[in-house]
C-alpha cells in the first residue's frame, strides 16, 4: 500500500471556505483563478479588454490600481448582480514598469538588471459590488531581492522558455523561484493576488464564510 502524497491529502480534504455570494474574476490569469478556487471560493471568469498603456509619469502603484479598477468596472457592466474582482500586477524597478520581454535578448537584459538587486511587485485590487456602483480599491507592494546569478545561469533559465511570457522575465511560482533570495511582503502578491487582504475583504463583506464542518 502506497502512502498518500501531501498533494493527495490536500485534494482529499475540504477547502477552508465556501461562497455565500456570486463572485466574478475579471481576469484570464490561471494563477489567480487557481488561488481562489483552492480556498473553496466559487468564481466565474470574465476576462475583459482594457487599454494597458501607462500614462506619462504614472507611478507603478497608480497604474496597477487604475488597471484593476478599469477591469472590474468593465466586467461589472456585463455581470449585474455579482461581486466583481479586478486585479493587475506589475513588476517595477524604481518608477520603471517592466513588461514582458520581447525576445530572449530582452529577457537577458531584464534579468541582468534584476540580478543581485531588489525590485517591487505591485498588485492593484478592485472589488465592485452589485447594486449601487460602489467599489473598494487598493494596492499591495512586495519587495523581491534576487540572487546575483551569473550570466550562464540566466541564459540557462531563459532557455526553459518560462521568462518569455512573464512580466519582469521570471515566474516565482515556477522554475524562476530559484532566483529569489528574499521576499518582504505577500508571496501570493508576487504570483498575482495578495490573498491575505483579498480574503479579509471577502469575509468582511460576507462574500465567503469559513467552512466549519
């Protein structure tokens, strides 16, 4: 008889929460969807298209929050009667927002810039409630320090293909986790959603409840 793995045991246990009200995620991110559903939160997914061009002089925190509000507002127009969650995550060095690399050479330039230094990951969060158009919006900031990886290590990581579709050219939830030496703030924020503040909001507004039995 083979013992159950930790993953098997987790799958056989009930999640810690259940949903009391409909919740719509205005994002196509599989990582955000998985984080919510693993907690037992039922969601409908309604990705929206918004202009994601930063304004001149716009700070990363302001940009992330504006995008979260825009996504939640656009989805709320289609999903009347549901709570809507919009989110947007950016990687920044100082006031410079780092997008997805254009090609392997661009990924290498980005990773060189991050190696041995600290950058921030900013997630804007916005909830729109059903009925009267009320909303709550905030940003969560996490500082991430990278190891000072030599260029051959960076090239080896780029060869996996993972950096090419990730803002900042790395995925902390994937292979790129080895690059991270230190995190100050929410780890899930770096993945795409600050679950501590999101869950507190969902509980406070009776959108979810603890599963006690």
